[in-house]
């Protein structure tokens, strides 16, 4: 298990666990990041990570990406 931020671009991953405070977990779940779901990094731009989750592209900070374990 590793943070999503360490995953390579274009690599398909399965979300194992969401970390952080209850507010952060709820925010990520609202964006579609749920345990068992698939996620793929599309690109890394500076401090932001663009990911495909549930057939949608979402930009999150690298700090948020470190809270998503794959």
C-alpha cells in the first residue's frame, strides 16, 4: 500500500483506504474517491495532481493525494 501521489502517470490503481480528518474523508468521498474504486493519475502539474476517478477528471493537491492509499 502506498500514497496515490507516489503512483506513476497512467497507472491504474485501486483505492485501499482514505486517510485524514473526517472532513477531508467526506470531501474526497464526495469527489468519488471511495475504497475499492479505481483511480488513475493523468498528469502532475506542480503541486497538483490530475486524476481520473469514476469516469471524471479531478484536480487535487499533492497533499490530498498523499491521503489516498492505493
